[in-house]
C-alpha cells in the first residue's frame, strides 16, 4: 500500500497571507493525510486544509491563539514512525542568532544545527518533519529522514510592504530586519512524502 502525505509549514495565514495559495490543493491532490509543522496562525487555515485530507498539526512560536495544539505529535504511517514538530528552540538560542542574522543582512544562517538537534531529541523516529526556518531541506541524520517543506509565507518586496503598513514593532520589524528579508528570500514551497513498502520518497513542490 502507498500513502501520500502532504507536508506544509509556516503558513502564517491570515497573519501575513489572506488565504492559502491556490496551488496548495493542487500540490496535495493525491494526499491521504496532511501534516502541518506549525506557525499555522489561524484555525481557518486548518479547516481549509481539512477539506483536502485529514490534518495533523503542531503549535509553532506564532500560534498564540492555537494553544490547544500540541508542541509535538508522533504518528505511524505504513509502519514508519513520524515525529511532527515546529523546530523553534529556547529564546536563549533563538534571539541572539536572530540578531546576528539581521545584522548580517541574512548572510549568517541561524538554523544550521537544527536538524541534528532534532535528531538527538527524537532518537527513535524514522522521519522528523519540522518547519520554522522557512527553507526547504531534505537530509538524513543518523539514519532518520529530516524533512522541512519550507514556508508557504515568504518575505519578498510585496509581503514586506504589506507588513510595514501594519505598524510592526521597533526591533523585529525595523528597517534592518526588512532589508535582511529582501536581500535573500526564498520561494514559497510545500512538500510531499510518498511512503510504501520500498521506503520514503520526499519531494519539495514550489508554489
């Protein structure tokens, strides 16, 4: 039997996006299950995804209004042990690295050690699905697949202008932070995991 799992993260909808891009249902048209790796933002996003397939979601650091979501979830699909987690670490790690990321205008990458950190945290997982970085990533660490589908919301000139009109706070959304996002930004993406008797086939899909 083959199971297709849609994987999505960092939608920030409707916080930064009014609604999910129209290509999300197209990307997940064959999915029997959807995993959301946090920073959902609104329950309407989960409701929209549930029209495609059953959804499992975890809480991200921007999900203050979704306190009923667990920080991690574990499930088994076709005998494969999957851990779903957002990936944000303590403020003592995140905030200094975010500052360096901002001051370097995006050339310093703050999440380089995150996959290995997650592997240490979940030693029994076959697959660890995470988000938070807004960057797609597929790698194996000590025998486990670490899979980040990237972010649906991405900073670009249009989204930055929209955010600045919302009267952002002085530190995180200062001009230097905006400049960091505009110097280097990613395209929006989601992911798919195809799981069958032969193994796991991960794929990143651009939106």
